[in-house]
């Protein structure tokens, strides 16, 4: 019967494509992909010959009716993104919502996801975590986002561009303090895979001293805030100080 498969693809190492993913990509009538040329390379590596259709942030809403129609005609479709799991900081959300609203069958074919891969080796608590996607690229907005998260107790997972890493870690230093633990997971599953954990302060020095760390792709993980229930909140201290000054 007609199914819309959401298929995870490798995040670097081509072998990280499941047997089931290969089978589904072979058998569907059409593969909707973020970038047909990029996916074309993956398909040819596996000798999969199938039709592709581009589906990215800019045409997703236009294509959703067409995709629903094909499914209603009994066709099966797979969705892939350039790397990892579709919808995770990648296109697909609008289509999946649209298809589910029409009670069409949407099925996951799970596999690689950079955030989860990074978390699985970071050595920071994983019982609860917050996926925050990409941090803003401008420093002001990034600092505002970080201060919003300053008392977040869960481990926080971000996608970031390594060329911005020094600026980002500098902002973490300034907003969350130099003692906050950070893990940088760069080029996962690829030749120059690096997983490095240290305090924000030490990570900054490490990045400054090694320009190679500013290449490729990376996941940044920040340890959650340790909140001491006996700590008096900052606003309370400010209010008390103000009251004290009024009493003089
Ligand atoms: N959907 C993808 C997933 O499931 O991981 C993420 C897509 S998002 C547009 C791309 C970002 O994922 C990159 O900027 C980087 O932060 C992260 N990423 C992807 N592949 C990676 C890898 N091999 N190593 C480290 N980070 C990676």
C-alpha cells in the first residue's frame, strides 16, 4: 500500500545507511530529496536507480499537495535530506504534517542523526536533553539565546558552523561562564572525526591554537546548569540591594 517513508541517510560515512533504507529507496516510486545532485551521489554509490524530486525549504509547501495526490493514487514515496534524519534541522516538517492531517501513512526508517551521535559519545547526562538546533549567527542574538538558556538544567545540543566556533565559545564563556563544560563533536563518522570535551575556557584556548578545528561540520554540546536550591536568585539579590540602599 502507499506509504511516505522518512528515511535517514549517512552523516559522513556512506556505510551508515541501513539495509532497510537501501531496500526502501530501491522500491519506492519516487525519492523526494533536499538536493537531487547530492542524493544522486548516495544513490549511485549503492547502485540505486530511481526517480528523484526536489523538496526543500522553498518549495515544500507547493509540493505537498502533489505528494499527497501521488500517495492517494497508490504510489509510495521516500523523503531524504542531504545528511542524517529529515526534519531534524532539515526540510520535511510541512509535508509530514500535511500528510498526517489527511490520514496518509507516514513511516520512519531510522538511522544517523548528528545530534544523537554526538550525544552518545559526549559523556554528559543523556537522561534528559534539549535539542536547540542552530544558534543565531549574529553575536547579539546568540548571547540573548544563551542567557535565555543560562539556567537550563538539561544537557543542550546545538548545530553550529565550525568557522563560527571561536565566536560561539567566546559567547558561552561570557554568558555562561568559563567553567561550563562543553563537548565539540566535529566531522563525525568522517576521516577527521574529533570529539573534545573541556571547560568553555579551555575549549576557547584549544580552538585558538588549532585552526584545523575550525573546518567541516560540528555539533556543540553544553552541560546543563547545576542549580543549587540554596542559591538566592540574581533578581532577588538586586532587589535586596536596592531596598538596602533606600534604607540608608
Ligand atoms: N538532519 C541532520 C541530522 O540528522 O543530523 C542535520 C542537518 S543540519 C542542516 C546540518 C548540521 O548537522 C551541520 O551544520 C552540523 O552541525 C551537523 N552535522 C551534520 N553532519 C555532521 C557530522 N558528520 N559531524 C558533526 N556534525 C554534523
